[in-house]
């Protein structure tokens, strides 16, 4: 078990800044890119990267990786996301009636991205894991909803398509949206950009306490990928591109329950080494267990 609290408390603040993630609560107004740039400038970094774009009017959870932690983005960005929002029906409708139609939008659905999206406009399959009505207004037109979806699902389009299914001459549109969960990052633990910038100013004045508590060590990758441990004496070989061999593992049994070709996070004690692709060869004489996807070189 990787001790994230220990890493956060004991690692130098400079090292944390170079390999951490911050869980930002994006306000309405700035784009995800704007928030990204603001954070990068405040810390004087050459690179930051957010995990999943939010439209300017959409608020909520926007994880941002700092410096070397940007390498981790692909392992978080394709995960489930949860939203709450308000949809406005163009005609009055009962909650019982709307729930009958919602059933058809749970599970695998086919979506055509909006005209203004940056992706190619072609139908693609996405999964809606849950979609429920939380409240309804007195006029029976505004509905507070919560939905958990596969990454890449367009919520605005989901509401539009639901409205069309209910009444194709009038339909529905979304008037508010907030992301409350993105992968393992949630609303409860998020911070505002203003809180973050204030902590950075304190850090520059010699008080690092607030900033340290906001920096989530990059070792949190251990929460989304299976963790395997390597013996210290083989680290140099791995940093030079060597694959993992049986003798490199602290305990070869740790890979028994991991699927073939699955990605694993390689550690030595609490120190992250890199992401490797597991290779379970059918040939008994083969000694190769995993090949590197990327290795994080130690800070010099």
C-alpha cells in the first residue's frame, strides 16, 4: 500500500510541485485552458495538463497535473465522470413521464458530437451508467438531475436527445451543469483557483503549509493501476530501458491476479518508477514479465 500522506508530508515542496496533481473547482467563465495557464504561470512551470475539458459555463472538478505528473494524464482521463445539472423541458411534463424516457438513455448510447465540438462529427458509442431526477420545479419544466457517464459523453447533447425523444417538436435544453467527480477526484476535496493562488503567494513568502496540503502526490496513480514492486538493485537497468524480468520483482506472486497486457504502476517502496505493460508469455523459458510504457527518471 502506497502511503500518500507520508509522501505529501515528507517530500520537499519543490519535489511535490514537480510531480503532483491539484484538484481544482473550476468556476463559470474561464475555459479549462485558461485555468491551466493560470496555474502554470503562478508556479513558473513549463508544463501543466488538465484531465478533461469543461466548457466555460460548466463548473466543478478539474484535476490539473503539474510538470512530470502530466505523464500520468492518459491513465486518469478515460475514467467515469459524474455531473449534476438542470435541464429545462420546453413543455410541462410529469416526473413519471420523464423517468419512462430516461430508461432508454441508460446503458450504451450512440451520440453525434455537437457542431461546436473539436472532435470529428460522427456517431460514437458511449455508456451512461446512471441518470436520475433529483428535484423538479413547481412549473414542472426545470429538472435537477445527476448522471454518471463514460468519459467523452456530451451531457448537453444527452439532454437535447432526451428532449427530442420526449417531444421532437419542442424538446429540452441544459441550463446549468457541474462536474462533481472525475475519475478518483471529487468535489468534496476540490479547491478553488483563488485558494490555490493564495497558497502559492504564501509559499513564495516562505509559508508552504497551505500549498503542500493541496498538492496530491503523483503516486496517486496507485489508486487507478495495479501496483507491483521492484527490487532496488535493478532500478538503474530500468531507468536505461530494460524490461522487467522475473528476478526484478520483490514478489513474483504479486502479478498472478493481474490480466495479461494490463498496465501496472511500478514502485520501489513508495517511489514511483514508471508504467509497464504486463506480458505473460506462454513460453516457459521466457523470463520477460513486463515492458516499459514510460519510466520516470529520478530528479537530478
